[in-house]
């Protein structure tokens, strides 16, 4: 499982990247945080696509995307205060939905 | 190591929570994402403080805070596209700075 978060200043670029992440089967758990199960090979491909966005003219110098692996044994220790993401079972990988 | 991210609508409440996280020794790695090493006992105390904020009148129904543990062996696999957080070595826990 991976957590991917971004700080992208430009609305249009941010929208495009959020759509890309959703297309790769990740789930939006917060406004700028996505989570989901994704294979290592798929992650490499996703990473390449994200690198292309980094060369986009709308990419600001302070923009960033973080890709954080979450250990399988640690998923149960994730805590949420407030609204727990919808479809949490799916996000955790009970169902591995890679829709691309 | 933990990653803590939030979606907090109210500016003032968000500011107070960000200050709380920084006071607990976490580092801001993105606008709404914090990371750092924090012991299990300290995390329990921090969680209690965050729970109090959830009962604040400025807390919106859609607000959320996620607390995600990151396995020590996975830290080296964290990837950043764009701006890598300042003081990354410190964040990773080379120096465990709990300043409260």
C-alpha cells in the first residue's frame, strides 16, 4: 500500500494529477492525500508519468509529490480522527482494484 | 516514524493544529502533511490533544486527521518528486528531536 500526497499550486495541473492518481486505482482520502494498493511495476510507470508533470510549465518550484510506502502490517495501525475515508476496506487492499 | 496529514476547513483551527504538531517535534513536509519520529507514549498523548480539537466548535463534519505509521525499513523507499523536505535527515530520525 502507498500513500501519495501533493502540494501543487496550479489548479489545472493539480486537477490533472489527481485524475491520474484516481485512474491508477488510488483513492482520495483527503483533499491532497491519496492511498491505495499498487504493484511495484505499476508504481514505476506511475512515477514516470508524474515525472512528466514535473516538467510541465505549470509546475511551481515549491510543488512536490510524496510517495510513501506503508507496510502491510502497519495498515491496521492507521488512525483517523474525524471522517474516516469512504471504502476503507477497498483502500486497504481487500479488493485490489487497478482500473487503467 | 509517523506521517500525519489533515483536512481542516477552518483557518484558525488548522493553524492551531499545525502548531501543535510542530510543538510535538513533527516536521512540515507539505502544506497539510507532517512527518517525524515520535514515541508510542507521546503519540497517545498527542492523539488525546487532537481528540480535544475534534470537539472544538470550529471542527467541520468533513474535517479529518490521518495518523499513518511508517515502517523503519520503508523510510529509504519514500520518494519525492519536486522539492524534497528540508532537514530530511532529521525528519527520518537521525536526530530524534522531541521539543515540548
